[in-house]
C-alpha cells in the first residue's frame, strides 16, 4: 500500500475520522491496514487488543495527525 497522508485506504481525513470513531470499524480496519503494510505481528495484536485502549489511542492520533497509531513495526 502506498504511503499517504491519510489512513483507512486513502479516504479523506473526515471519512477516516468517522470510521475511527466507530469502535468495530476502527478495530477491523486498523488490523487490515497493518496486514496490508506487511506488519503481520502488528495486525495480529490489533485483532486481539485493538478493541480497547488501542482504539482510544487510535482515535486521538486520528484527530491529531490523521493517521492511526503505529507501535510495532514487525
């Protein structure tokens, strides 16, 4: 996936923020994005832990800079 200034498949900042606000879509799309980037371990962690504190951190990061949080680059 090409690097872009917006996450969630290159959608605009407003649409990405709307999708990030909804916990289920944020959880699933966050994992899909990490798998597409080739970060298998990060995708698996998001599948198991992405519905709690990672969702809140992603929401804050999406509001601040338009990108989801990236903790693990493996």
